[in-house]
């Protein structure tokens, strides 16, 4: 069981790129904040064309957004790539991304939500570990708490990391299904993962720990997407599952709805499954190394990185 290739950690003085592979940035001041934040860490940020472009609900045309990704990976001076926001659109450029170049130029790549499409493609087609992290131009990042920044920044800068994940104070996780499991971590946003089914970028869950989160979906929609993954056999050969935050996934009519825990319970999982981990569209939120080997253990109530 080997983790994906881990990029070199960032260090002071490194040049890093900001890109918008999905939706457009609607608040220019947030880009200024992102640049200021990265400079405060000693990094030298440059914004790609997509950061200020707009094409309807996209951050510029597909070719422009794909070019930003390919340019950032192909530029030897760029050591890290930060996706600045989600929305929709990353899946539209998957077939325009140069995975051979990424394989030959591994570097720190991060984001979440719609960026799940790029994480999955880069993990599986370029063999590169990527990082599920908050995005610098999302609404709440300017007020990010110590928990959020601790996880984010340690994955940016540390060469060797021994991470025992924990929830922030006041939030309790629970093992819906007990046992111990170990495997490479994969996953991200449930809706994006479901949308990639039956494509060349379908999530490979064999022997892996799957992480899932979502936002703004009614429980019956979460049910539908999880059932799609179940019927496709995505849980049959997985090692375990970590359910993150399901922000604002509330029913319009609670009297005629199941809860999210009831939906997950209906999957009748036979592998270790952790529920209510603080990661996703929530604050505070942890960051995750997608492709690292992680361990789930209900006997010690732990979720940790076993091998980076």
C-alpha cells in the first residue's frame, strides 16, 4: 500500500500560483486578501488570468481555465497552486489538463468543493497527492480560526507530518460502523463524485478510505447520490469511509424527511465509517492529504495519517 507521490513542501520565498478552475471571483477584495495572506507566510503569489475572468457562471472560458492549470504546473518557478474558489466548472476542463506534465512536475495543489473533480483526476491520472483545503477567496477564509489554519499550513510547509486528526472543541464524531481500516485517502464533494460516475474520471475506491462531504442538498438528494455510489459498488471494495460536514443539508419539510444520519445508516455499511468529522463547507474545517495512507480505528476512536 503506497501513497501517491507527495509534492515538496513549500518554503519561504517560493512562487505560488492562484487559479480559478471553476466559478468566477465575485468579490475582487478577496483576491487582494488572498495575496496578502500568502505573502504573510513568506510566499510570492501570482494570480492567473482566470482569477479575474468571467464567462457566465465560469471563471473564463474553458480553454483559459485549463491553460492556467497547465501553465502553473509547467512553470518550473511555480512551487504551489492554490484554487481560489469553487462553484462549478472544473469537470469541464478535465480532458484539457496535461496530466503527463503534472506527473513530471509535481507540486502542491489545493482546494475543495468543485475542485474535487481536479483532485480525483490528478490523483488517478498523474499519481500526485493533492490537498483538500479551504479556498483563499471563499467568504469565511478572512476570518479563519486557529484549527483551520493549523491543518492548512502544516500540510503546506511540513516535510514529514504525523497527523492525528481531531474535531474542534464542541464537535463530536462517532463511528457508525466499527473496526479498523487503512488505505489511501480519496474523495471530496459527494455531488461532484456522483457526477463523475461512468466517465474516465470516475473515483476508484478499491482499498481506499473514502472522504465525503456536501452542502445545500436536501437529505433525499444525499440519499440518491450515496445510493448511486452504493449500487455502483463503490463501498464494496473500499477500506473505510469518513463522512465530513453536510452543511445546510436540511429538509424543506422535516416531518416528511429522513435525517442525514438516517440516510447514512440506510446504506448498511460493512466497513469502518466515521461520521461528523469537521471537514468540508464548515468553519472550523480540517485539511486532508488526498492520496496519503490513513488509518481509521473505532477501538481507539482515531483517524490519522499513517504514511505521507
